[in-house]
C-alpha cells in the first residue's frame, strides 16, 4: 500500500543514524531492525484546548511511544495520541504543533504513515500535513528540546507511585515497600543514593533559580517545578526530626539492585541505611540541607500560597538537618556500609559550606554566612562532582560578599578547564577530565562558567566556552553525534531492558538487552567519548554508555542558562574545531 496520493505535503521518517541526507517520505537504514523515529509538524488552524491525533501506518507497528502525549493503539496499524496536560495542550490559531515519536515495525523498510487531528475537522488521510522543511536545521540548535528531554529523563528515574498519565508511559510503580517511598534512582538500577541525588537536585535548583527565564523561554517552567518536587518530597520524608535520623541509601549496590531491568519489580524490604548522632554523616546531611534550602529559595520565588507554604516546610527541614550535620560530625561512608559504590566521600567541609551558603541566601542571617566562611577551603578546586563541591561554595561566597579572594578562586578553577589549563581536550574540542563520565564533569564545569559569567567574571569568555562544550555534547562534532539520548541527528540507543512487568516489550523479548524504542532513556546524557572522540554505543550500562542523574544535572542547568541568553539575544559565538556539517 502507498500513501503517496494521500499527502499534499510530506511527513518525515528517519533513522537513528541517518546522518548524511534526508528527504520527505524517505525509507532509511535503521540502527536496529524495524526501529525508526518520526516527527510531524502541523500548522494549527483553530483554537484548541486539547487534541487527538491519529497516526495510520501502511505496515504493522509493534511498539509506539511518544513524549508529546499519551498514546493508545487502536490496531497494529493505527495509534491515537492525546495531548498531555500542560504539554502542547492549549493551542491557538496560527501555532505550530510538533509531535515526535519512536516506533518499531517488522521488516527492513520504514512504513509510510498518514496523520490527522480530530479537532481540526480532519477525518481521513486525504488531509494535508504541513511538512518540515528540514529537521536538520534545528537539531543541534534546539536547546528547548534538549532541556525538555532532560526533564523527561529525571521523570523516568522516579521511584514510588508514579502519576497516572505521566510522560514516561513505560514506567511502572516501584519501591512501594521501601522505608522511604519516592525519590530518584541513580540512572539505570534501582538503588536510591541520597548523596548523588541531593547533589543533582542542588545543581538543578540552582539552575532554576538563576536561569528561570530560560525555562520559561523553553516553555518548560511548570514542568520543571513539578519534576523537582519529586526528590524534594523524598528528602522531607527521609528526615526523622524526633529520632534525628536521615535515610541516605535504599537498596543494595552489591546485588540485583544494580540491574537496570529491576526498578519496577522492587517488592519487599530492601536495605535502608541511615545516619544519626551515633552514626554521623555530615557530608550527605549537609548536601541534603543544601538541596532543601535551595528548594526553599526557588519555591519562595515561585510565589503563590502553595509555593510559599512549601518553601517554609523546605526551609524548616533544611535548618533542622543542617544543625544535625554540624553537631554530629563525621563521614557517612565511615558510619554506614553503603556497599561497593562510587559515591564515597572524602570530606564534609564543602557540603557544610554549601548548606550554610544556601541557608544564608534563604534566610539572610549572617550566622550562616559566618559558618560558610569557616568551612570554605581556600584552594583551587579541580572538578565538580558528588564528592567535591568546593567550587560551588566559592561561587556562592563571591556572590554574597563580592570578595576578590573568592572571585580569584572561581577564575582559577575555570582557568584550569579552559584551553591551556590542566584539563585535556579531545581532538574535536571536548574538555576531557576523566574516562568515567567525561560529559558529566564537562557539563558541570560549563554550568560553573555560566554562573561565573552571571556574577560578572569574564562574561564573554566563560559563556563562549560553556556554549561550545554543551554544543559538543548535543552533537556539534565531526560525527554529528549527540550524547543525549533522543536529541539530534544520531544518538546512543541505551534503553531499559525488557522485563515481564512491561506490556510495551515485543513478545519474547523479556530480559533482552537489545535496544527497545519503547523504553529508551530519552533525555539521558551518556558518560561520553574516549579521549580521541570515539564512543562505544553498547546497550549495557557500562563504560561510555552509562547514565547518571549527575551527568544531566549540570547539563540541564547549563541549557537553561543558554536559553536565557537566547531569550535576551545574547547568544555567544561558536568555535567548534570539528563542527557538524549536517546543517
């Protein structure tokens, strides 16, 4: 069957790795048999308060997933996509509606498809679809798309009772018997580690506070507020003020909880690790207090009675946990047996400094500023990760005091990351700090650079450098390869493996490690390339292709900063050594 007579304009289907040419109605090589991605653009001809889209393929389609709405399969050929509240829901005449999906069909050809929207008076495949003139002109430059997909990745890490009609349609309830329900998983397994979670949340809240207009420019502000409350609510529940206990890890890193197909099968009692006055953890408690204090600032700024009330609860809890962290000093990895995990700690002064600095911002009390000064390390920081927050303390103290001492330390950190510093560069220009998650380290440093520029330190230089680094991760490199899953011309195919709980996996694929389009970890930033720009795209959560809630945190906040610059017509120039030529 051919739909060629049924289109007056074109609908583009393309493969994950179709890098060199596109055309309308193209049939392309796929990265896995039958898998393809599609995007369609409609010009809206009437005001809509919701929409229902039909996609009718000319060949059977096994699985269908869209992050543009919720889907229902009518048959093997037809799928109905309904708008999701607050996401492309309210449209006015003249708006453009963009819908993306991933699907999987049998055979070696990409099926043709016709599309119509019920509310626009369309009823069959004779109505036109407005074509994309060229998808490739917007991929790398679509920072709003990358930001939205990053939020989607964090929603896919939700543990607990997931909301009905959520954007991650394959995600099921999990961890309902945990000692504390909710929170985020680390990335691919089912362990919930408070130390990296609180670090990621602090970075993301800082980005939301500093670059709120960037989220608004991308149309993602409400979605971000909703997303970030999930881990904040978890931290509130993890603290027992009467027993002075803080839950810092749930799950066993030495057993099945590291498997990526397990989260939705977490049933029964799991390891529940806590710090207390008898078993202190000033590092993880300080970082949790920092996250809650940052949340208080963000939701107080959001305004409204709900935001103000929530901010007060967050601030009260942050102050309580900070007192505990300050009065019962010690490392959490000395107090609890966390298992063979990389999230070990070597000090707590930086976390106590960061917590005090955020509490000073939230309360205005000088006692917290005095505490932060007492805890800060007067030395140059080398990197920002779950264990080292010194650079964050120095930035906050510079903002709070204007002291050249802190400003010089911030600039010394960035001097080490810019060309000519101690950080190695790949041939195509990625600042490559470590073979374990280089993208995460670089994205964090890019976020620091944007914060430093906002504080008035070397604005143009730092913004240009951060911009180039984030664009490399998004696909501005010689391979035109995006390290964010689901964004760009081609990208990694890491997915959750299929398991018996899922009704989205093809028959017979249970526990398969093959990539599954229904369960792609959309929005996740993978670890990154080797020092020579090569990347090993494997489906196992190992090496280059590993993902983490920490890899995305600085990346997402840096994207918000770039979008804020875009909104203000202040975009930096691009100086990529190996620019993507698929423009």
